[in-house]
């Protein structure tokens, strides 16, 4: 297949005309398709429908723990079964875990908010400092960046490599600037590229020597059990920080948001004893306990973690064909044209497409006008500013397979059309 860069002007104009005709035909169908966010499909949510009626004995609510009625106040750290479940997912001990509500994003916001208003382990509250900065691996998770932007935290982009963030840059920056207080990471099947951090990268994170004593790694292990194919392991950051004599440097987060019900799961934070006590001091004021009945539902349904692997294999069986639909469309319609690159992730929820420089905004606009909603161009970067305007995040999970085939076909037409326009100088 001929690369666009090797086409003559006449060939490019002919290609543009053919693509415009195909685009208008799709546009005339009045489709409404969505590949914007990594929402579980209805089929995936149905996998956990048993949560709604798995408390079959009214005494279940007091049998879980030492005759405490789980319908009542208390149990700030979370019930034992829920801590065990989340510990299984993060591969830590239950004692390392605090259980929160349904969202790990909420946990991260609360953790940064606590540092902002109260400080970490007795250090100066961040709100009293002249400047607070975070390192942000890019492309990255737009909601991480939104939290930083909300608090006015300055974001410093750090390039991602095939094995994780540029650790030379991370080490240099954190060791020389005490206004750098954190880094936000998705270590397994990173959002959006699907990159898995190597053992070396995890060890280098664990051994960081930041100038700021209250620097923290926000280890958002959102996809810790979300394999598409075979199970993939990474080094355990909690264990590695302890080996490195650096146990307080990390907060690890996970949730069942894409395991059970996206809007009604449970979440947890694994951290050192000092960090947990620090968090509990604030939680004691903030709440009298999270939803322990929902924690019990999850503990029972997943048998305290023993059924997680079996359950996630069912998710993979639903997700894998969707990812393969998109990958096949990209390979069939864009392969050999040299107008974009993409990675084939082995887990997680996204495929990242990198278009020709200056084309992402145009591609997303074309897709929208043809009825396909994508994540906004620039979203995987701080302040929504992609310096090359090239990265687009594709979320295959939510549409049906038939809808996804249509959306993927339309997307590739938009990529080709925007690329032809670039070579013809029409989108400058």
C-alpha cells in the first residue's frame, strides 16, 4: 500500500475526493456513536448483577466482623473481607489497605486535598507554599491532570517510553526541586497507551531521593487485574519501597470500578503505616465510615479476592473482540500509509493513536461531525495542550461490536482525510 508521503499531488487529490465521498455517505446515516470514555459495556456490568442480591441472610450484616452491625456507623478502615479483596488485587497485605467509597479518583482527590489543607506527616500544608508542582507522564490520564488544575498545581510533562516514564528526568527533577511534591502514574496498562512499567522503572521509583520530604508517588493501579490476554505481573511498589528503606514515599490506589459496577464499587489505598494513620486522622473528621454493606457485597461476591481472576477472564472475553475490531480496522485501512502509529495493548481500556503532527484536532472534529464522539484532542496532556497535536485516545469498551465496527471505519476515514489535507496544505 502506497504511503501518502510518496503520492503525487494528483494522487493525493484523487484520494481526497474518494475519501470525501465516503465520509459524506457515512455522515448521511445520522449515526450516534461514542468512543470517548472507558465505560464498561452493559454486558460487562451484567457480570456482577449478583451483587444486588448476594446478601441472603439478614445476619450476614453482623457476621462479617466481631459482631459489628455493618448497617451502622464505624469501621473506618473498612471491613476485613473488603480489605482482603483489595489487597488481593494490589498484591499487598490486608493490613496495608484502607477501604474507601466507589472511586479511586475520589481517593486521590482526597489525598491531595489533605496534603493541601493539612500537610503530609506534619509537613507544611501545600496551600501555604509559594509553588506546588507535580510530574505528569504524558500521554496520561486527563482526570489526573484535572485534579492538579483544580488545586492550581503546576504540571510538568514527563515523556513516556515503552517501559514507563523517563526516569532519568524524574530522578533529576525530584532530587533538585523541593516544590515538586508528587507524580501521578498508571503503572500497568497505562492510560491511554497501555504501557506496562518495567522492573527497572518500578525499582527506580521505589529508590527515589526527592528533595521534598513530603513528595509522594500516586500509584494509580487502576488496571491491576484488567488483562486482555495473559496475566502480566509488575513489581510490587509497596514491597520495593520497603526494600529501599523508603516506605512512606508511595500511595497506591485501586478500585472495583471496572470490575463490578462502575458507579457502585469499592476502592482502596495501600500505604505505609505512617501514611495510613495520617489519612485516618482526617477521615475520622470527614466521615463516620464508608458503605460497609456494599463492602460486604463485594467481599462475598468475590470470595475475598479468590474469584477475581475468574471474573476478570469474563471481562476479557467481552473486551478482547472490541479491541481487535479497532486494531483490525487500523491495520486494514491505515497500514502502510505512514500517517499514524498505534500500540496494541495487552490490557486496560484504551488504544492510543498517534496521527501526523497537527492532525489530531482535525480528526476528532471530523469524527464528531460524522456522529462519532472521541475524547478531545489534547486531553491526554496537562492543560489539554498536546504540543504536537497528534495523540488521540480511543475507548473501545462501551459501544456494541456492530457500532464499534462502524465507529472504527469512520475514524480511519477521518484519519486519512485529515492526513491528505495536511499533505495538500489544506489544514495549515
